[in-house]
C-alpha cells in the first residue's frame, strides 16, 4: 500500500497534523493543574469535539507525547511553576517538540503558580521559537487550585478551541 506511506511522508515532511483534534499535556504536582485540564477536556467534549486526548507528562513516555503532538492539530499545555521554572517533565516535552521542529499548530496554555506564576511565560518562550505555532491569547493562570469564578475562563478556552475544530 504505497499510497499510505506516501501520504504519511507528505504529512510528516510538511508538519501537517494527521488529525483535527486536541492533545492536552498536563504536568501536575498536587492534582490542581490536572483538575483544570480534565475540566477543559470535558468542556471540549460538551462543545462537540470528538478527538480529545489528555496526557499526564509524568506518566507517559516523552516519545509518545511527541508523536501525539505531531498527530493533533491543537495542543494545550497545562503546567505548574516549579522552583521558578517549568515543571521538569513539561520542560522535557516542550524542548523535545522544539528539537523535532514541530510546526503548524494552535496552542493554548494553562499555568499554575501560587506565588509567582512564570510557567506560562517560559512555555511561550519555547513555543515562540517554533514555526507557525499560534499561541491563543486566553491563557489561564491558576493560583494553586481552580476557583469557581475561573470556570468561565476554561469555558472560553474550550469555546475558542472548539470553534476552530467543530
């Protein structure tokens, strides 16, 4: 089936996503960032998005995460600030994606930080070095855990992602 191989090569060589869908990559220390990512996934499903995958970067091998980032058209990175930097497993994922020259994706960000949330800024720095990566403006900042008044922000992020997918 030569056509299958040629189609895959064409997609991979042009950095074209294989699927229109959302991969959510989450790093979480106490479970609060993961909770927000799970709620976002649920809101996307409620909006009719069918292809949603949620990954814990601490329990999924980075090679699998890289392949999922190449597969999906839309990516969400949810990361806590850790010692004024990125959660180490998330940093590994982002640097691997940059090393693999990931391109042509829409990205949303959720950062968490009780004292000085800086994960969002650092994720943007890595992502901005990637070609044709559009970072959505409605970044969400958690202060430890998701507050009830922030559910609207998660809904707005889900709406923006779903609008482009459905």
